[in-house]
C-alpha cells in the first residue's frame, strides 16, 4: 500500500510540475481580466462565437474522435521531403509588398520595409512537447534566427500551432511590438514580454501602427485554450491596410456570415490569406472545408486567395495535400484567382502570384 501511495504521489507531483511549465501560458488578471469581463463577446464565463459553434457535429463526440485517430491513412503525411524555396529573408526587396509563407499558418509580410510576422511557429512541433505533431520532413526550414529584427508579430489566437513558446522566446528581444487577440497577452507577459510592447484587440477594434499602416481585428469562428479550460482568450482574423492595399489575415475559422460582413465593410481585398486544412466532418464548425474556403474568399471580395494551414503539420486525418487540391478546383469553379507558393517562395502583391502545383507526386 505504501508503494502504491508513493507511486500515485509521484505521478501527481510530476503532473503538477509538468502542467505548470511556462509553455502552457498564464491566466489573465488585473486590468486585462477586467477588459475581458467587459467584452461584449465574453458571456457565461467564456468568449463566444457569433453563431452557435458546437465542438463536434450533432451526431458525434469525443469517442468518435478517438476511433478516427486509429484510422489515419498513410497519405495524411507526404511520402517525400517537402521542397522549399530557400529565400534569404534579409535580402527581400523593400520596393514591393511581399508575402513569404513558412508552412501551416506562419508567414512574413514585408510592407516595403515594415516587417510583420504572423503566427510564427519555428520550433518544429505544433504542441507543447517535442514528440507530438512534428513538422513534415523539410517543412521546418525557416527559423527565428533568420530574422534580425521584426517590427510587429501578429498572433491570431493561442493554440499551439499558432502561438509557439520557443519561437516567441527567440523573437521577443528582436521584435518591436506584439499585436494579438484579447487575453493572449497574459501568455506573453509570462514569457518575458513587457506590457508596453503588447496591444490586444477585441473584434472590430482598430489601431494605426504607423500613419499608413492600420490593423483591425475581425470575427472568426473558432475557439481557444492551451490547457483544459477553453475560450478564456479571444480568437480573431485581422485586416491589414497599407497605402490603399488591403490583406485579409484569416486565422483559424469555420465558415459563417462574418466573411460577407467583413467584405461589405472593407469593400474588397487584394489578397485573402485563409486557413485551408485540418478539417473533418467530426468538427465542421471550427475549420472550413476547402470549398468553404473558396466561398469565404468570394464573400470577402478578394481578388486573390492564398490558402495556408496545410503542408507542415498533420493535425487531421485527410490526405496532406487534399486541401490544396480541393480548394484549387473550387476556386476555378468560382472564377477566383488562387496563388499556391512553395514554402519560402515570395508572393508580390499585385505583381507575382506563384501558381505551380509543386505538391504533385509527394
């Protein structure tokens, strides 16, 4: 009995120690908590989506998810190494608006010299541990060390595949400011980022970064949380405006009427960067199917669609390249222009949109 008690105590002690590691983040308190509690999007102890958003479809639950995890096809991961374009970030020209995708939802935007990183995940894992949700071979080529300085890190929400503890630690001293959804700043504070460098947004709040750069947080249909309790921080999409150009930064979202409202509010977008991947019929409300992604781009009045949230991590059961195949077909049917850059390949706004089907044969 004594041995059993000691063993249980050891397990509980290790669990307590592990769950108090900094990568899990921190709860909001003080003025941040006051602002959360006063948000119109925070009700009944949690942030809420605009439309009813169950965790699973009406006929499924956690048991169905467990069963599905035991039937993941081999095609859910590429059979060969992901090819990348080894762009040198420091050598990107400041004469154009340039976007460089790093796989999944991480990308770099150079606004003619103003440098923005969106959801940088460079640790090689989309999880709090190194042995789960690892990057596909070749897909983690770019690192935080590739950036000498960053004007702005934009974080859509606090899930591990968007907010990476190790990457933030490496970027915090070379980043001038951090913009994120309401509540996420508590994690950043814990990780050593001072409050004066953090700006948090509720939906439809805007801020002028510089005289010609404006960022607005817009609704998304998703959820948040790094441990057990969900929706204590907000999740957002963002609108980036620069000298008359507009880029939509999607963040994770299921499909709803918000895309149409955003499109009507902002008129049109030169480029919509939308999450396309990690969907499943078990959770149809928190991630879009590829066909819904194409429709969302149309709702936004986007001139060009750039699908992301694929090609680096396996976080669902579909074939790894199914998202880009299906969204390409859907975009063609809707008469929507689509750009499909390789990881590391430069996209030049209104100048150059890569269209190679580079994923074929992988």
